[in-house]
C-alpha cells in the first residue's frame, strides 16, 4: 500500500513538472518564432510578431501563477520582460519585471542578462545616461565577460543611431579584434560597413561589404550587404552600376519584404539615367505596396524630386512632397520634403502665373516649414527666418513689378515699330535694340542676332510672337499685383501675429513682442489678425479671428433679420440702411433678404422687384443669384407651388416621416420575432390594411 502511494506521489510530481516545463517550452517557442520575423519597414515588430510575444507573455504568466516557486520561475520572468521589451510599447513594465526577477532570484544565472535588458529598456525610455552607465559597468566587470561582445554591439548600435560614427567604429573594432569567435562578430562586421555608409564614406563602406561577402557569414547578412553595395554605387554617382547591381539582386533576393527597398535604389538610379518612365512606375508601385510606411514616404519624396528636378512640373512635385508627411510622420525625409515644397512654390509664384495652385496654397508651404521647425525640431529661430522671408516677399513683388513694367514697355515699343513698318517688304531689327529692350527678362525672350525679317508674312509672325510674350508678361504683372493684395491682407499680418506669439510664448522676448504688436497696429489697424493680436496681448483665453468691422456688421444684419417672423416691416426698416452702404459686408445678402420679405412675406411683388434686379445685376455668381433665378427671370415672376422656406420645411417633414416609418418597420420586425405575442403572430398572417389619411393624421399636418 505504501509503495503504491509513493509511486502515485512520484507520478504526480513528474506530471506536474512536465506540465510547467511544457508551458514554459511553449512560451519560448512563441518568443523564438517572433524573433525570427523581421521588423517592418518602420523598424517595428509586425502584427504577427506582436501576437506571438503576447502568447509568450501569457504562457509565462501561467508558469508564474500556477507553478509558483518552480525552477522555471526566473526564466519565465526574464522571458516575459524580454517579450514586453520587443513589443516596444511599455518599457516601464519591462524594467519593473526585470527588477522583480533580480529581487526574488538574486542568485540566478540569468541576472546579468536581466541587467543588460534593464539598460536597453532605459535607453529606449529616453534615460540614455543611466543606460550608458549600466553598459559601461558591464565592460569593466569580469564576472560578466561572456556578455562583453553583446554589450559592445549594443553600444555600437546606439552610437550609430546618434550619428556618432567615431564611437561606433571604436566599439565595433574592439568587438571584431577582441572577440572574433563570438556570435556578435558577424553583425559587427556588417555594422561597420553600415556605419561607413551613414557617415558618407561610400567607398570605404563598399570595401568592407565586399570583404564581408568573401567571409563565412549567413545568407541573410550577405544579402543585406549586397543591398548596401547597390546603394553605395548610387550615392557615389555610379548610376549604371547601381541599376545593374540592383537588377541582379532583385533576381536573387529570397525575402519578399526586402524587394521594395531594392526597387527604390533601382528607381533612383533609373531617374538619374533619365529613364523617367520606368523610375516613376517603380516608385508608384512601391507606394501602393507599402502604404503608411517609411518606405512609401521615401518613394513619394523621390517622386517629388523627379517632377521637381527632371520634369520641372512643380505643382505635381508639391503634391508628392506633401504626401511624405501623410504617409509617415517620422520620416527622415520630412524636413527635406517641406523645404522642397517651399522652393517649388516660390518658383510657381514667380514663373507660372497661370498655375492651378492658388497663392494661398503656395504660401502655405512656407507656413508648414515654419510649423515644422517649431513643432518637430524645436527651432523657433529658424521659424522666425521663414516668417521674416514671408514678410519681405511683398517688397520683392513690388520690385519685380517695376522690372516687368519696364520690359512690358520695351516690348510695346518693338511691337509698335513693327506696326509702323508693316507695309515695308523687308526690315531689319538691330541686335542692340532688341537686346537692350529685353535684357534680364524673366521670360528669357531670345531673338537671334541680326534678326532679318523678309516680307510681310514674317513681320506678322514676328509681331504675333512678341504679342504673345507681351500678353504673358502682362498676365504675370496682373497676378503679381493680386498676390501683393493677398500678402497685405492675409499673409504678412498672419506672419506677424505668429511672430508675436513666438516671441511671447516661446522665446519670452517681450520687447520684440511689443515691437511686432505696434507694427500691426500701425500698418494693419483694421486687419483681423491685428484684432486677434489685441486679444492675445490682453490675455484672453479664446481669440476671435475677425475684424471689428466684420463683427459689427454681422451683428447689424442678424439684428435686422431677427424680426422677419414677428415684425417683417421692422426687418425691412433695418435692412435698408445696410443696402445703402456699398461697403457693408452684408449688402448683397440684405438686398436678397429685402426682396424675399417683400415678395414672400409681405406679398408685395412691386417692392420686391428692384431688390431682386439688384441681386441679378451682381457681376459674380452667388447663391442669392441662383435662388432668385428660381422664381424671377429679371422681368416676370415665375409661379412656384410653395415658398422656398416652406419647400425646405416640407422636405424636412418628409425626411422625418421616412425616418419614423423605418423606425416603425424595425419595431414591427422585432415584434414578429417575439415568441410571447400570439396576437402579433396572427396579424402577420393577415394582409396589411391600408390606413386612409383621415384615419391617421399626417405628421406634416399635425406639426403645421
């Protein structure tokens, strides 16, 4: 009997041991599978990898909860902490779990690894100084000698991220020289080449990678090295070699998630070789295959570069540059894309007067760049330079107009001389006359030396060409004048307001803030941004961006229209002064309102007619003009079945009834499903009874 009990106890213990070992084994299995999955293009673990880390955490939790004190408890705590670390979201939980492991199992052989991961978690948690201290303690502690290669690799990686290439090379060389047989040797060899690439030493980088290809390293490392060799050729300006190497690598690459980055090198090489169509096709494919990643942001940037530098299509270039931020906010190309957008917008402002991009959109590129300096780089001084440039742009426009006007006058003289000599069979326009008249032209008018025009037809052709250039220059002057008005009304005052905010809130320079404020009061007294500055200076929590005039006139119109239902004659009385003020913001709306009240409310078509005529006579299209056209053609009133506002009420009632009917239908369906209502079951079998209007009051009539 005792023997049976002993055997039973042994079986229970063995079974229990097997259970928690199997649980921990499964945790390790999930963790290792997650480690095998490569990071995505943003350098983050994939969704699949995260799920596996979470499963590992769950299994570790079972070991710790149900098999407390087992020999795998320290292993489970370490594996759980490492899983938290690689998920990359909660480094505080990583650190606390590791500290618990060291606290409860101080004699565990896993303590050095736990301390190493504490250092790594602190670095990721922006506690760099503490992380470096812990890592340097490892290097001087001979008890942790087995971990020295790993520590050197971690330090090299951190210095590479910080662009400290001297320190990177120091740690890598120490690792390679002192630990040639370590597991980290291969990665160190690769990182050395990568470090030289990022430092801009592309020839040295290729020397290292070509040497690496001849050594015994894993297939994965060799293919990563080949990618950098292709990239180095591109950055060295060896575009054909880069394209050929990338093309060959694409045939051999066995990892699907690495194809797009090789295509990016190939596309960039094609662009430099002026194989534009293939380059654009490749880049567009990359953006489709890698949405919302750093890789697609990079592809959009280089699409912008192609349209900017190669095709000179600046509007399209701006569209692509703007997509960089939308695709990946932390893209390394974000600052360059914003800067390039600003440059492209300046080019369009100066040289493309017929561009479909408005002045507001173009200047917005500059405001975006300033915002980038403030929000992302914390460089308010750089933002101030941008705002100052916007403010100075108005003067540059004025100078440009003066220059263009001189060129326009010169062109007019030449065209006029052609008109005078139109009857001659042959004329010669001297070089000096044309060159003097058209020197430094923005339009780069080129006329051949000693231009000789034989015959009347050639005179007509020459005159037509010059007239086209004259018209183009005239349009450019017109659009530049429009831009000056926009700068005076919107861009300059807004830039000054933003400068005021920067000086007061960011740089704490009250003297400069007051200077800007006084400039606004002096130069733009009636501007909405000046009024906003007044509110800001007064310390108001909410600021209204509007002029005093707008606020006053809005109140006047709202007051006048408030009597329309109870006292329409009073509305007329207050609206008339608004219509008499040609500068009033609501004059056009008041004319429509007076016509409406007289015709539809007071039933006085004779009084309404002059107001509606004034609305129709307005040169620009407007919603009021469209509305009046529905019931008045300029001479006679068109018969309509309902007043406009009643039409709106009827439509609203119909929409309401439709919604109620759908709700009733849903309730009926729910009632049909009820097992407890026999009455409903019977009614379902009967034909639906039509309800006559007089039996059930219409919702519309009821409300009226």
